[in-house]
C-alpha cells in the first residue's frame, strides 16, 4: 500500500519535500539569535580601553570535606588563571565599510582571530569571508563593555584590551 501510494503521488510528495527544504534553507540562512538584543552603533572615534572582567563568586567553593576554599563574594580576575588565546573582531555585517575594512586588516589572516557580527546574516558572512563567523550575544557585548563597532578584543597581559576603530569615508 505504501509503495502504491508513493508511486501514485510521487509528484505531490516531491513538491512538498522541495517546499519544506526551501523553508528550512530560508530559516537557516535568516537565523539570528534571540540573545542578541543590543544594537551597537558605528564607532565615531578611535578608542582603546580596558574593561574590568573581574568575576564574583555566587556561592562558596568547597572541597570534598566541605571546607570553604573560596567564599561567596570572592572576586578574582579570570585572566590570572587562564589565557584568552583568541582575538575577537566585532563588526556590523550590514555595513559595507566594515566588511571592506575587515578584509584589509592583517588580523583577518590570523587563524586565532574570530569574526563576530552584531548585525546581518552570518550565512552571508561565512560565504564572503570564507571562514567561520559567529553571532555576538549580549553576554559578550556586556562583558567586554563594547560601545561601538568595529572593535577588536584581545588579551594584554592580565587584562582585556578593546580597540575601537573609526573608519574613514
């Protein structure tokens, strides 16, 4: 029965499958995360700043015997314990000037540099830059205290350095 049904309805089944495939393709190509609600403006000036990235413990950290190793409220700089091995390039992909700018940057050839877009379609950015591209999210924008794009975020000793660029016309 199944075989007969498929044979008799081959064209309509194929049409429905093609329509669903197109819908899914559009959905993937137009995807934008819900967590991205902060719309960063284009930078109007060159600026370098060092945001505080200290972290405050929400709970006590205890050992296997229940002894408190680090109390709730303990504040520390994560960069004293780990290294940020990547550099992050934040751009608004909908701005052609920023797309052209990033292509000319030496950092664009650095495999440890991650391109992160605050606006636009990541699918198009991947095709254009021929490399991985990621969406920004509010957590990253807030943690690095980003004010505008384009910006490059990297570690400098035990702190985070944010360099904001003003693009020439």
